[in-house]
C-alpha cells in the first residue's frame, strides 16, 4: 500500500514534468485591443533591474539601482528638467540674498508624506541637514552650510562662500538630497534610515530580499500640474503597481523581455543588444551615460613619474579597449572629455593630444627617458564589474606589447575598494563612472578617489564654481581638463551607452539619466 | 548411469569453475583497463599541459578584438573568445593550470594529511584536538570554505592551491588515521616497540609505509576534486583571475556569451570532463590493484 | 532499547558542540583577515576612502576581533544570531527566507537522482557483465566526472538557448503554483541530480551484487518466486543499507553544496545568500548560515545512522 502510493506520486510528478517541458514555453497570449475602443491599461508594471539596491537611502549611496527605485518614493526641493536646469519640486521658489550667502526657499503647501503627515519646514531642515552631514560630496561641495526654519513653509540655507552652483547641487539626482519626515531622520542609524517614507508618487509596500521591491501608487500624492520634463513636472503614477525584480543574470532578463514576462528591463547587456533589436515587440533605448576612465597612481610607485604616466597614455588604443568592453561601436563614443557629452557647457575636448595615441614607439621613448627598468605595473580591478575587468585585461595586453611589465590584481569588490586606498599596492585602476552634473563632482578631480592632489585642481575648481558667466566657467573647466591630461592623473578611455528595453505595449517611458517610470502605462 | 551423472556433475563443476576463472580474468582485465585508459588520458592531458608553449598555435594573451567570438575555422580550430584570442591555445594553457593545481593540491594535502593522520593515530590527546578541528573543517561545505578563503587571500593560482589544500587535508588525514590505527593495533608494532624503537621510527618506519596505498588512492581522487574545485571557483569568479587561462574562467566568460558562442563553453567543458574522468578511472584502477577484494565487490 | 537510543542521540548531539565551535572560529578568523569593508559595499563604487572609514567607525566594525566574536557567541547562546547589515533583518529570518529554494532544489534533485539511479543500478546488477551493464556503468562514470555546473551550462545551452523550452535561469516560489515552481527548478535539479544519480547507481549495483549471490536469494528463486519480486523485494531490501548511506551523504551534499548551481541558475537559496554575504562582508549572515548548514549536515548524518538501526536491528549504533 505504502509503496503503491509512492509509485503513484512519482508517476504524477513525472507526468507533470513531461507536460511542463512540453508546453512550458508559451506564457500568456497577448490580447489585442479591439479597434475603436480606448486601450485598457494593466495595473502592474514589471521592471527587471540588474541588482538589488544596497539601500534606498539616497544620502548614503550613489548606486544607480538605488536612485532609480528611490526616485519614485522620494522627492527633492529642486530637481532637473530635460535641459539639466534646476526646476522646483517640493519647493515653490527660492531667492538669494544680496551677498549671495543666504538662500530662502518657499515650500509647497499641502504636500503629504506616505504616513499621512504634512511636510513642513521641520522635516526639510532635518532632512537637508542630515544630508549635508552624511553625504560626503554634499559635505565637500557645500561644507559649512546649514538649513534653518523661518516658518512652517519657509527655510533658509546659509552657505559659507559664494558659488554659482548651489541650486544645481541641491537639484542633482546623483546625491539625491531628499525630504523625509523629521521622525524618520531622527531614528536613522549609520546604516541609514529605518523606514522609507517619502512624498513621491509611489510608496514602498514590500521589499522581498534578493527578489523584488513592490511600490504602489500613493493616492494622496499631489502632483505639479503641467508638462513632465525629465525628473520635473507632472508625475501621474499612471500604473498603480511597480515591481522591481532583481535579475542579476543577464540571460534571464533577456529571455524575460522576449517572452513579455517583464515590461521593462534595465541594462541590456551589450552581447544581447542585437538579439533584442531583432526580437518582435521589443523597443530599445540607448544613450551615453558615463565614461570609462583609467586612474594613475600619482603618489607612489613607478607611475609617480609623470613621464611614465605619459608613456602609458601613449601606448593605449582606446578603440580596442572600448570595443572589447562594449562589444560594438554603436555602444560607445571616443572622446577625451570627462563630462556628459550632451551637456554643451562642459563637454570640452581639451587634452585630446594625449588621448587615444596608439603610439607604442613614443611610449618606449618616454619609458627610456624615465629610466624604466621593467618594474611591475600593477593593474587593480574587480571581476564584479564586467566592463572594468574587460578593459583592464585589454590595457594589460597593450602595455605588455609596448614593453611594460604588467600584473593584474583581481579582487572582489570590497577588497578592491580597500586596496584602492593603499597607494603602495596599485599603479592603475579603471572604473566606469556615471555622469555628473558639474565638474567639481566628478571623481577624477577628487583627491581621495585616486590620490590626485595637485594644488592646481583646487584652484581650477574654485575658478569654475566662482566664475561669473557660462563661458568663463566653461573656459576654466577646459583649462583644468587640459592640465589633468598634461599631468597624467587619469585619462578618459571612452563614453559608454547604456541600453534599456521595453515591450512595445509600454507607453510614456522616458530614459533620462535614470529611467523614469511614473508616467508609464502598459496596454493590456 | 551413476557414473555418467557424476561425470556430468564434474563437467558442470569444471565448466562453472572455468567460467568463474574467465570471469575473474575478464574482471581483472576490465579493472586494468580502467587503470590503463585513465592513465592514457591523463598522460595526454599532462603532455598538452607541458607542451602547450610549443604546440599551441598562438600566444594565449594575444588579442585581436575585431576578431572576437569567431566560430571554429581553419585559422582558429576551436574559434576565438570575447577578446579575439585563440580558444585552442587558451584551452591548452588551461590544462597547465588544471594539472598544476590538481598535482600541487594532491601532493600538499597528502603530505600534510599524512603527517597529521599519523601523529593523530599515535597520540591520544593530539588525536582529540586534530580530529575535532578536522570534523569542523569537513562539516563546512568545501566549496564555501574555499570561496571564503579565496576572498581572504585574493585571486591567484597559488592562493587557489592554498585554499584547496586547507579544504582537502582533513579528509586525507582521516583516511591515513583510520588505516594507521588498524596497523598500530597489530602485534608486530608492539614487538618493535618492545625492542626499543622510538615513536618516530615506528611512525615513519613501520606504520607510514603501510598507509601509502590508501593514501595514493585518496590522493588520486583529490587530484580530480581539486581540478573540479578550481574550475568551480574560477567559474564563480573566485579562482584563477584572467588573463591566465583556466578552464573554469573560460567557462565563466562563456556564460556571458552563451547565446552567441557555444564553442567557448563546450571545448573547455569537454577537457574538464575528460581529465576528471581519467583521474576517476585511475583511482578505481589503483584501488583494484591494491585491494582486489574490494574491487570484486565494487566492479 | 529506547533508553539506549536516547543516550546515543544525546551523545551525538553533545559531540556537535565542539564542531560548531571550530566552524564558527574558523569562519570568524577567515572573514577577519579578508580585506574590504561592508561599508564600501553599502556606499557603492563611487565612494571615497574617507566616507568608507567614517561609516565603518559608526557601525562598530573597528572593534578588536575577539570582542566582536565574544559578543556574537554570547548572543548565539541567547538564541540570537544577530542582524544582517544589508538586509535589515535578523539573520534567522534571512535563513528562513532563503532555505526553501535550496530545500526544494535538493528534494527535486534527489528525486531525479533516485528515479534514474535505482532502476539503473538494479538492471546493471541483474545484467552483470553484459553489454548493457558495461554501457550503464560507463555512462555513470561519465556522469560522475561531469560537474553539476558544467552540465547545467550545457543543458542551459541546449534547452534554454537553442530550443527555448525552459527558462534560462531564475526561481519561482511554490506559492506561484507547483507547475511554475517545477518549470524553473527542473534544469538546476537535473544538473545537480545527475552526479548523485551516478554515485547512487554504482552503489546500488554493487550492493545488489553482494546480495544477489546469497543463498536466500537462490532459495527464493528455487521456490519459484517471480524474478521481479526477488529483485525488488528480497534483494533490494537487503541491499538498502549501503544505498541509504550514499543517499544520506548525497542529500547532505545537495542541501549544503548547491552553491555553484544556485549561482548559475540565479536561485535565491542558502548558497547564494552566503556567497552574496561574503561579497558584502556581512559577517553575521555568513556565520549564521554556515552554522545552520553545518547543523543540517551533521543532522542528516545522525538521521542516516539512526535509520541503520531501524532497518537492520542488528546494527549497533555505538560501533564507533
């Protein structure tokens, strides 16, 4: 009797398995809308992201996944429109005092947090002051600044010296100074806030570790009426439920896009771009989103000699590095600049004589002048970031061909980060860096990033920030970029595109610096 | 009638005996065969590994990025990888890494395992301490222990050897200890001790030679396990770092391009299977050779 | 008998304690010498060293190691495994969330292994020396030489990439329906099960051989009992002890060692949890999970040993 039932169970399972493998492939069949009727929309939008965000607390992380998801939950005083102009969001307007040191913000009234409480000056002051304290780049750029309450709907920001970029910094998405309830801010620990309560069009319902984040429309959200432009303007929460699935595995994301399991996938791997281009019902989005840079150790070791750094730069062929890292010429642009190629003010080409030289002979000559004697050049990298790792391997081969002795040190991500801080252990590392809004924010000028601390940098940055006009600031940046190339602190390798894909049933999707989901609808 | 029947019986018995003998022989040939096939494949692998610099058509590091992911052709017999490097060359050099890691790990863990196992079998207190530690290490899944160690040590071929030696030494120590305990209890050891031999001489002169055959068998299997573990570690990105080619890290890279370039996954995979297979065969063969009694049961 | 059983179980449980101590100290030491900080993972790629250092200090990760260990072990005795830095939840909850996929995978893999292995082993032993035996045993040799992740990769290439029949990777919990659950698990379970199948098939064959030539089997045959009944009832039952041993071991490996398969197929199980936690330097999770896995491993072994006694009362449990 017992045995019999076991056999039965096994048979049932076998039959199940067989049926599954036979008819598993086809998911739901798409229903077409009858002509003449208004399309019906789905109530759930499913997005496949590449990874689980480490946290949704924007003060702590600059991770793209975090910022993308958190952007639906939280809002800033000011935010960026599609022309990278600061545009009011939770604030209504601001004024600057005559000495340029005090900014007064008028807050929007009637804005409610997801816990039902109204947002007032107390929340803004607590949030912004925590941001100034916790966010290291907030500290660097606006150090010594402080927010204070005037009345329930007015706050002031007092800065220690006059610069032209205060509102831009407040409005940037990269550091994401968001407004949370005062109580949440007060309960925050070093690891971040304990609850995610914002004012945005969506609120967090569930975070299933390593699986998904579920956001749901916040019914009492009051949007700014009118047109939507990048992060600013109308936010309609057009689809009530957003699911962000964490799908590290590329092939799964691709397969899920083809079958329609996901409506949108972030980060289409380059190897799969063509496959999706040919796939039916898939729409691709692609845009430059950052630069791949090589940083040189100016502090210690063989490369502390400027001649050696120039020798390295002479040997590199950026075409090849970018092709290996990004698979197809369609996915990258060769340009010596460090800034966003779409921002005319900052996209300057100074230093191009040092860029993409492909000149091993010149490299050999410079090596000889520097008295290079086969000392090992250590390339530090981490396999946890595929494109950085690939680029490092190509650089190694190019330098080897030019006559350098080169070693790759491959460590996992945390070890990579801690080793990077030890100037005795590396000579070159390569990282992909997302675009920043203004030059002072980029890592290539940050002395603690790779140890590049020439005094000219601080002067150059001050000149940019205190410049009186658009052109003056532009010139100051062009000069600084030129200096950086001459000094050989780092080099841009190229600018990469990031691609996303949506089903063709998805409408209203905008791929700005980060993807924007709040006005997206999906036809059934 | 009677005699004929007896004759028949005798014939039957003789036939049966002959049959059995033939079976035995066949079995012996069979077992020898596994030893033979195993040794042959392994020899081929070792030859590829040793001769790689001379017989490989290209250099393993030469990149030709525009030529990436080319399918097998006359120029590149096994195709090219994601940097346009020749896959055949890289698979050959991969054999070097696998053979080196396998050999180094099996030798090192045999040496440490032998020492630990012998002394543990001989001294009670030491036994308790060492065996508790090895219990602990064995209880942690090997691959996890290796991954954690690799995170601590950083990726390099020697670090893989160190990590895997830590993982495999306890199991060798156990094998050595259990064989040594049996020998130690035997009367002649007592006799040698009575004659005034020191512990050192008894351990290394009388006990050690007797545990060598189980040790050798175990070491062969460790060789195979080490190759597999290295491949798994490199496949997870925690083993041999690129650009040094290892089957595991080629397989890891193949996963990213699996829908475009099947050859990057298939060829190193086949090599991996072949070398593990050869070692398993060799190990089985050795076991038969040293212990025909067990072999009769297992074969 | 009952008392004796209980004493035995108690003894075995007590002997687990030093093992767990060794495991926890070993892991703690390894993690401690590992460079890199959880703070750097929390802060992301673009964080500067100062930011990382500051966060470290705030999280209390700069305290001396033995203090950290004693704090941890004290809490473990109170039944508290600590909290994950990243997941913002107690480690025990994390284990509860990540265990089901691993368990499902292990059960399915074991099932597949058994379905393949037991008939194979029986047929091979019955046809001993015949071509079919040689063929089956050669295939099993090949199966033993193929690591699960490689088989998984090949199967993925064939069934998911080329034929498109099965999902490339991913996991759906049982709550989304048994069909969906199995649909996603079948490839990884098969990849994992085949090596075990090869092992179990070989063990089944040799145990069957031991039994098949015994007198009572001959008697049974002489009595005219059907061959099928002889094989399945008499022989298999008596051969089950060694098979059970292999089974116990293989289940232990399946539950504890599916790390690479989970990573290949992106299954959020214990292996992924500990792998991710190593990458994030989330020490409380690493410790908790490794302890839990060790307990399972030891537990399965204990269970198998007890089963000996149930199947064959002649076996004395304290034979060691």
